[in-house]
């Protein structure tokens, strides 16, 4: 079985406004729309070929979350140049959720959120 499960295809975000959030990920983080439906549901693709699905939320109330809330916690996006990534996000008005810190296993991390409050990190590994 070890050769059957080969990696993560995509995490999914249930969004208040699918169109707006898809546009934000594309314009802010460099994703592009890979596929979509008129529900609307979109699969967006990062420059490295990884995917995120953005789909409509149901009527469940959004729980309050931190990066240590039980369950899936955050989405960490790998960057090649932390300083350039932070400068680009600063220029786009991203609000940081605290200072940069050291990554487990080495590297640099900084937290922020998308427009709907989903916790993101940028990570540069050595």
C-alpha cells in the first residue's frame, strides 16, 4: 500500500463568496483557475502544480480558530524568498497575525489570513 497513496491532491475551503475568494487567491498568491463548475466550485493551481478547491459553504456557523485549534488548522504555502513574499503581501495590504518565527525543522514562517479568515502561513525552508 505504500506506493498507492502518493501525496495530497488538494485541501478545500468552504467560502462565503467563492468568486471573490478565488479571485483573491489568484491575484494575491499567484494561483490560476484550473477547473470550475457553475455551482460555483473552483480548483485553483499554484505555480508548483498543487491545488486548492474553493466551494460554497453551507449554513454551519464558522468556529473561532487559531493556529492551534484542534483539527485542520492552517494552510502553509512554501515560498522561495521570504523577504520578497512578505514585501509583496505588504504591498497588497495583507494583515499579519504576528511576527515571523522559526519553522519546525528549520526555516522561516509568518501567519496571516485570507479575506474570509482562513489561517495561512508562508514558509521558506533552507
